[in-house]
C-alpha cells in the first residue's frame, strides 16, 4: 500500500513566506494526501494566504500556543498514515516526499526517515548543507558510499545522531500512529522542542532511513529569536534538555550518554552567551553542573574559559 502523506505547516505571522512553502508542497513529484496549515494565532494575513489555495489547503486556526502545539494540532487532524512537517519560512525540494515514499513502499519496516537539507540565507544564497556540517551526517554519507540511501541502525549510529543530529524537522517522516503514541512535540518549550521529540522517536526505533540528498531548505534569518536574545534562547535550550535528561533515564545507555553530551554542549553554549554579555559569574554557574557530573580536565577547562570571558 502506498504511503499517504499529510504535510503539516505551522504558521505564525508568516504571510510573507507561507505561499512559497505551500507551493513547494503542491509541486511535489509524489502528490501528498493533504496539506494542513495551522494558524497559530497570527495577527497578519497568514490565514488569508492559506485560504487563497482553496480546497488544496486545509486551514486550522488556534490561539497562539507555540509551534509544538500547532504541529500537534495538525497531526491530530491529519488523515494520512505518514506525517511530514514544514515550517512556513522554509520549503521542500520537489522530490522530498517521493524519496521517502518510494523507500517506504520498498521497505515498510523502516521506523522513520530523515535526510540532508540546505542552509540558505534570506536572499536564497546557499550557505551549507546539513550532513556535511555534522559528524553524524558525514558518517552516514560514508556509509552510503555515494548512494542516495543509508540505514541508521547500530546503537552507536543512533547515539551519534542524537548527540549531533543532521536531520531537521522538515526532513523527518514519521508514521502518524507512532507520532500520536509518543505524544507529539513537547508543549511549553520554545527551543529544542524538535530535538526533544526526535530523541524520543529514535529511542524506540530500530531502523531509520537516511536520504543522503537535500530534501529541502532551512532559511537562516538574521533576526531570529536565537540571534535577537542569545542568552534567553540558550537558557530555554537548557530547560528543554533538562526535561529530556529526565526522560532519558529510560533510554538505552548509548542514548542516555548522547543526551548527556547534548546537555553539556547546551550548558557551555549558555555560558558563552552569558560571558559575551559580560556576565562571567553567571557564565561560570551555567557550566559548573557539568564539572560536578563529569569531573575532569575537559569540564574544568570549560569553567576556566568562562573566567577568561
């Protein structure tokens, strides 16, 4: 049976870019089952843009509740058996769905699928590709040995993906039933919610399909929340990962270690953001838990780097 894809696009004040995102889904070489736009309490013309597409787009409106709630609302309303997600300022490559759907037809035992994508600036200029930028991505490219596909299945591969993941939300394909079983994206978190869900998904997966080709574009904005207020963004990152650390107690050991590694990086990044803001004492406090949990020269060096600013 051919997989039926529901594509969910959360949108908040996205009138300027939403049409491009929708058009990229409509242009897929493998027609999708449905496109669901979840308007997350926009105050601009976002809903009007979605309505211009008529019956081709299903519009759901909700009070502003955040991207996790919007994705979850779309998943709850979806009627396809597979889910794919796309943020309103990004877009899909024409064969994004086809590359996953054809593989699912051939190998229904895949738990989920992901793949490569491009980073572009607001003017559309190519900045980099994701798999080449991440150690876990380069490892899977080496495993593929020039082919378009590789299967992630070894515990070490899964752990590396969690610690340093190359696949973003818009490259993820997941069975709707599995998404609902996991409870979807975590509500109440503004940063790193994608890693939270992805890690829980990986923890229960045995075989993940990786397409070593670009499935879409992630747009880098100079005015993003992370760049506007890096300290607040990094604090939120640590808060989200703290909840994931709690859940990781039930994960296989390699994944527990991967989550711990991610937390150490998050604390260090928070410390760096605080140090750049001239708040050295707060920066030291941000990284001290790592020294307590993992005593050693590397952790001590992180603390000393905060002293230097």
